[in-house]
């Protein structure tokens, strides 16, 4: 019922369901080990992902919902990627699962 889980495709819901498990105390948790699950978030909040200029044409596909949509989140991309193209598609954080045809179309258009 949380907004971040609305609008998911059947495939997206199945991928998510397959990545969680019920624990002995009845709560639900990720199947990924804590180091893998939490470590990735710790790493990218402590170290900047972009620290040097990128000069090749780069496509950023931004979903209409979900993460990586605000100016603050996009600032490092705009700062370090001189040939940045941002294309928006309907969907959420996993737009490639929710709307694969649109994502594929944007990629094909960019590559051509």
C-alpha cells in the first residue's frame, strides 16, 4: 500500500517478492546478506560516484516516479558529464521492467 510499490508490473512485483523472505520472528527481510544489502548504500553515501569529468555521450533515463528525479540528485551528472542527455519515461525506479518498450526505444534513439 506504500506509494513506492504502486504501479508495479507483474514482473516487477515477482522480482521483489523473490528477493524477500520471512524471518523466524515473522518479519520480512531481504534475502541479500546485510553486507551486500546495506554496504552498497553505505558506499555510495560516503563516496561520490562521479569525481572526474566524463566526456562521452551519456544517456540518463529518468522515470516519472521513483528515485533520481530531483535537481539535487541529478546535479553530479550535470556537473561531470559534458554530453549528458536526459530522457524521461513513464514508470518508477525499475522503469526498464515496468515500461521496457519505452526504455528500449529511448536507448535505440540515443544510440542511433
